[in-house]
């Protein structure tokens, strides 16, 4: 069930504004060059203080001068902080989000990145060469792409989207001037660029899907670079989005009963052992079947000592460590802080080709830290965590749409039980390290965390990825319920 | 020409020492668990101060309990700092170093990483399934692997290499107990494990190539984990290698004539333009031909303002920015400092499947910073930079052996010419940013840098990757010579 808040999410704008391009003169080129450099160095100087970077998506027809324009741009700015990436375009994958291939290439604060190959190249490639995707599926992709870019924009990544264009006649004139060796290099998007039908098709697709691109179509290479330079300058100068205004009268969600009464009947030890073994086997079988097609994300949140580690341990004990990866999430590192908030999680999604990830990604704490610890500890303004519910929902929707299961648990514990577990940790030599001052501090904010959890359930429980709230005062019952929920989740579809 | 220093390199030991394994008792298990945890936490606490991490390579026969043992290990330690990676084994590639696939997975300081899939799995896979590699080629791979591990060890990465073994009869007994579903999962190294011939073959290969592995072959799963735990504990406790003793009477190399007299005839502007265009085209054609098979690394070192940027600009201006990547190297970030010194360069090597790299990797400054700035500024002890020549030679040899060309330039400038270029930078608005206080400071250490360069040439000029020292007082002549050298380098083979 999607929350009202999310449904009525503000529409935030992305893409290019109309940028005034001055007349091409020697003086104006010199001025552009200097201003670009100055602004780039200023961008860089502020990178620790400010989330701000520039991402330039370049697409276009063959021989329209994309490469030359970027070469010129590189000469105008300090090339150390201008990365150029150009992965080959390919078909949009069925089992991973469109951004997966590009996540590690996104700009850190202060950087400018040019992406020649990008998700739009993949989208065009898919339209041209694959019959598998329906019009609806393509429209959904486009929607996700816009939402993703809107998120980047909100996180300080300003986008520039340029389409380098040539008229049919100019393109043919250029093709005619190529020697045989050069002709072999003309294979953008695997098209035959001397075929008018293919040319028209790509133009139609461009108008349909890339309507918010700025078109650069001057026949003079110097003017194209001049145009691009101004777009980039404008992007560097565009102020980052201020934190959204906070919702002054934030509507607190009601705190679910189980959060305040996490007591359960004691489970008999022998019954538990038998049931555990059976459910483990069942869950692992279903997980193995699913990861043949797409990944699974299993995520645990809850108060300290609520049993996240124990539940994970029982879940994985019937699996092979090669089948899963456990991500224990704590505060982001300085390196990670240079990227959009969700970035470090993008890089941890299940993905068969990724050395660091296998089919099953388990999270001990997660991206929900944004609306839990960061909210309660007031690490971010109210507007920011309030907006995060929507961002998280979009992220999980993208995963869902490519078949990745997201299974979310909140392990609920009573304050008394937590205290007794803290005490036991203090007394057990190999558990002592688990208890830190933070744990005691967090305990002091018990009610604030309960409220944050309740709001989180209200705003991020969706049909495809509901929150499973599990009472854990009886650890055995809790572990069985976790397995039950996983089994049910995977059996459902 | 390999230097004497390199030829007679000290043999440094890697691999496992004999570790005493106590008797398996309940008390000893409890003791192991506690000590492991304590030592892991200590390792972590020192991560900013000390280069120390642990890399566990696990290989073995099917069903020998590798997974179970690692699951147990994960329960004993703090799992947040134990990463488990298991990429599929595959054939050793012809055009990239064996470590390429694994570089990003190596442990940072304080971390413990288990690599189930690793370069030895690839080596075994290649022996079993490919006829393409000769015995000599395989022997060379093995040598490189040992050198690489020796380097890791010297940089504070302590290795544990375990072979999990089963006798033929025990393995068959286990296979017989599997149900059909489980049998499908038994495909390690794509072998038929119920075939005695294949079993014998893998054992023979293990003895031949993995002779320095510790064999864990207990039939009791608990004892296998206990054994592994002790190996890991020993590795955590193993002190990191102290910096090698410095060579007290370091033999300074003679300073080449061109370094002190980098004057060249002025090149006529018109002749230059014609020659430049012709040579650019020739160089780009050869580069394009080469990167079909393997990558090219082109690297520039030299005093400040010697013209590195200008030479790179002329080199790439005839190329498309999608064909190359320019890496401008400055001091390592805090993140990079958590890894072996060469690590950040491993991650920047040309590699077609890498989003960040294309066929041609250009470096503006490079790994030679170790024996230039780090030596001259006394950032590291003498023993460390003295040892680096050998490490760098091994690194470049590994690249060479898989067909990657490494083309190295030192751009030589006179002190007077540098001064006049500094002055001109100060006066040109869009060049001003290039001149920093560091440049003036470095200028004060002119002679020390000259000596460091001379020693570098003497110790790292090899047959396959000689230093090209280019006089750059006349920029035009220098740029043509750079292109000439690249052309010659690529034509030679």
C-alpha cells in the first residue's frame, strides 16, 4: 500500500533549462574558457562543503561531432576533474535496474563526468534491436529514468542532456568523405547510417524518448563545442537544490500494537529445532530458485539487540557463503559522502557480474537509516528525511520492476528485554564488543525511534515490499517468523 | 635492460608458515573464538596507523567443507569486517593480468577477505579445460602469482592459502548421500567428481601448482573450521613486514646528458604542423590496431611545466575521447591509502569490460611517484623506495606478458626554461591555476629530482618498456618525438 505522501509526491524538474548561447566570436570563446575554468575550480574547492557535481549525458547521430566537442571541453577545463566514460550501448537488462551499469561511474562532489554510453543509449538500442519489450515496459523504463535523474538532481548532481544532431544531407556528405578505414568505425548503435529509413527511425525515437534533450546541430565543429561549453557552464553555476521545505505539521503515524507489545509465547526448544531445519531448507530452496532469474535483497532493521545478527545467522546457516553477501551498514565513509545518499546501496545490489555481490544481498541496517538514525539524531533537516520516503519507494520500485525481491524486516523488542540483553552482552566475553556507548545513547531515544519506525511503515510499506514487523522478545519464535515471511514472499510469485 | 638491483632482488617469503593447531576441545574452541575476535578488533583499531589486512585464498575439492568452515569463521568474528567473495573460476585471460578481476576485491587495512574464486582457481580451470596455454606459459603465470603475493605481503596483506581436501573414498561416500537437487550443485571447476581420473588429475595439479597451500582434510566439519580459524588467527597476529633495511651505500646512477642539456633546435612552425598531422595519424592507426587485442598504457613523468599536458593534448587530439582515458595522478586519497601502493593503478589499467577504462590508459604522472616525489620529499623510508624499483618492474612485466604495451616518457626541461614557463603561466589567465606553491617548492629541489630520475632510468628501463627521455625546451620537437617513440614502440611488434 503506497502512502498518500508518496502518491502525491511533488513533481521536481530535471533536464535542461533554456540556456542563452552568446554569439560565436573569438572574445566570447576566450571568455567562456576562462569562466568555465574558474567555475570548475570553485566547484572543486567546495566539494567537502557542498553536494554538487555535473553529469553530462551525450547521445546523438553518427558523425555529429560528439567526440570533438568533448575533446575541446577537456582542453578548456582542468581535465583532472573531467571524467569521460563510454561503455558500449546494449539492451536494457531484464533482471537489473538500468542504472546498475553506471552507478560506479557517477560523479563525486566537485567532479564533472561525461557519459557517452548511458541509459538512454541502452533505451534506444533496445527499441532498435529488441522486440521483447512492450511499449508499456519502455514507458515504465522512461519514467524510472526520469525519477532517477530527479533524485540525482536533488542530491546535487546537475544533469546536462545533449543530443548531437546532423541533417540527413549533411550526414551523407560526411559519410561520403570517409576513407574505408574510417567507414569501419561508423557503427553507432549498430545502425547503417547511410540508410534513410534507419536515420528516420532514430529521429522518431529521439523525439519520443529524449524530448528533454538539448539539440546541438551546428555544422561548424567550433560552434558545437561552444554550445556544449555553455551548457556545462550553466550546469556548474546552477545552484544545488536547497533542502525541500519541511512539512511543518508532520502527521505522525500511529504506532503499531506489536511495536509496543513485542511479547510472544515461548517456543519449545525441541519443536523449534525441528521447525527451524524444515523452514531453513524450504527458504533456501526458494531463494536458490529465484536467484537463477534475479536477485533477492533481505533487509533487517530494529532496535539494538533486537536480534538482527541472530536472525541473519539462522537464515544463512543453511546456505553456502558463496550464495549471499552480508552488508553491515554503519555511518557512510567520507568517500561515500561524496555521492548521492543511495549510491552506496546501488553499488551493493545483487548482480551476477559483480565481483562483490552474489544473488542474495542481506543488509544488517540499510538505506532506511535516512529516516531512522539520521532523522532521530537530527543529522539532516526535516525536509530531507520527509522527502526520503518517496525516494526510497522509487528505488525499491525500480528493483521490483526488474524482478529483484526486496524483503524488509523490523525486529521489535521491548525496552525491558533490550536492557536484559545489554546486560548479558556485558557479561559474555565474545559478545562484549557488540555493546557500545551508542547503544546506551540510542536507548535514551526509545520513543523517538518508535515513532520513526511507525512513520516508516506508514510511508514505505508497498504491495510488493511490505514491512514485516516481527516481535522478538522470544528469539526462537522471531527466527521462525522471519523464515516464514521469506517463504511466503517467494512463494507468492 | 634490467638493473642489477632488480636481478638480484631479495627473495621474500610468502604463503603459510607451519601453524601449530591445538587439540580440538570445547575449551580450545571457546579460546579460539575469543582470541580471534580480540585480534580482529585490534587489527581494525589500528587500520589508520598500520598497513595490515588478511586475504584468505580458499580452494579445494568438491564437498570438502569450504563453505561450512567459512560460515563458522563468520560466526566467530565480527562479520562486518569479513568479506566473502566468490567469483566464478574461468580461463586465465590472454590480454589482462590475472589480478585484474580481483583487484577491487582486495582487503583494505583492517579487513579480512575470503576469496573462494581466485587466481589459482583460474589457473586450475585453465589447466583442466584449455589446451591453449603451454607449460612454460603456465609456469610464468605461477611465477607472477607468487611475485604478486609477495608484493601484497610486503604491503601488509597477509595471505592464508588453504586447500580443503577429501580422500577419494570419503568424497564418493558424500556424493552417494546427496539427493538429486544437491547433485546439481556439484560442479566445482566444471569437473565430474565421481570420475576417479578427474579426481586424480586435480590432485596432481594441486601438488604441482599449489604446493604452498595448507591442506585441511579432516572428515569432521568442526575440526576443519577449527583448523581454518587457527590459520586466520595466526595471519592476523603475524607482524607486518617492517620496511626493508635501506641500502646504506646507495649507488647513484649517472645523470644522462639530455637531462642536463635539454636544448633542441627550434622546429619550424610549418614543418611542425605537417609533421604533426602525419605522425598523429600514424600513431592513432597503430594504437587502434593494438587495442583490438590488448591495452596500451602511455605514461608521462617530468619536472613541472615540462609539457606533459601539452604532449598528451597533441597525442589525443586525433583520437576520440571514447578511445582513451587520461589519469591525472596526484597524492593518494585516504581511501586509496588503505590499500597496497600499486592498487589504485591496478584499478586504472586498460580493460574492455571496465566501465572506467578503455583501450588506452594515459597517465599524467604515475606509479613512479613512489621513487620520485615520495623519495625526494622523504615521505617514505629509504628502504621502501629502493625496493619499489623491483616491485614496479614486476608489475610492468605482468602487463607486458599479457600484451599490454607500457610506453614511458620523461620530459626533460632546463631550469631556465622552467622559470620562464612559470612566469608565463602566472601571466596567462587560463593557465594561472596550473601554478601552485608546490611547483616553486619542487623547483628548489631540482638536483634531488634529477638524481631520482637518473636512478629511476637505471633501475626500471627494461627491454620491453624502456624510458624515453625527451628534451622539451623546444615544445614542438618534443611533441613530435613523443609521437615517434609511440610509433616505433608499436611498430616493433
